[in-house]
C-alpha cells in the first residue's frame, strides 16, 4: 500500500541531514519525513516537536511513557503509529498481554500487571484521544492525587503528540513502516 502522494524528487538541502539522522536512529527511511519535505515549515516544526518528546522524566519512566504512546496510537487507530510505538515494547517491560489491553482486545481489569498510576494514565490517554474530549471532574481529581502538575503536562503532551502524528500520517495515507509484528489495527 502506498501513501496518497509521493515524496518530492528533490529534498531541500537543509532537510537532508535531519532525514538522514532519522534513518540512522530508526534504521528505516521513514516516509513521513520525506513527505513533509513538500512543506519544509511543517517538516521543521514536526521535527522539533518530535525531538523534544519525553522518554523519561522523574517518576514517569520509559515504560509509562511508552504505554501512553502505544495507547494513543491504538486509540487513534493509526497503524503506522502503533507499529512504530509498539516496537521494542518488551524492552520497556510491556508484555504481549498488556498490548492486548492497549489494543482494546482485553479488559484492563483482567490485567493486574499495570500499576494504579499506569491504569490511570491509560484512561487519561484514552480520554485525550477521544472525540469529543470529555474529562469528568471526578477523574481529574483522582488524576491530580496520583500525578503532580508537571507529570500531567507530560502525559497530556505525550498523548497529544501521538495524536498529531496519527492525524497527519492518516491524512497522507502512510502505511506502517514494518517496525513491529506485535500489534495490528
């Protein structure tokens, strides 16, 4: 399956190095980076946003933030995002059974390996990724008991960042890149 459009035949010189870095980090020539070369401002803005994403911060460890990214990917039904964000999930301690919960194929209450904070982060991510956005007051009060202000901003911005990519990638028809065989949409 091909994207809706093809990348430009000539990539602006100032985007070639960031695209090369992306390829070096991921091991793949990622189509989103090349397609964004049609509008370099979007490429630069998206690249800056991606470079600043949190991977570990205080009590929000890699596992927690990976769970949020995977959950947002599945909530947005973005096959590319789920593929990329699920890659190496096992390295952050996310099991196949936990992936089934994040995919919505198994109930969270059936899984006791998620901590209470992780369950709350999953619910919050699902709310952030739903339309229309609804945040019940009771839920927010519980969230504020379990997470400090900085952590709430990191959770929200991480989920929102995945939702940005999901919408952009789906709008361009970009297929999965082949990172993971552990998930399907």
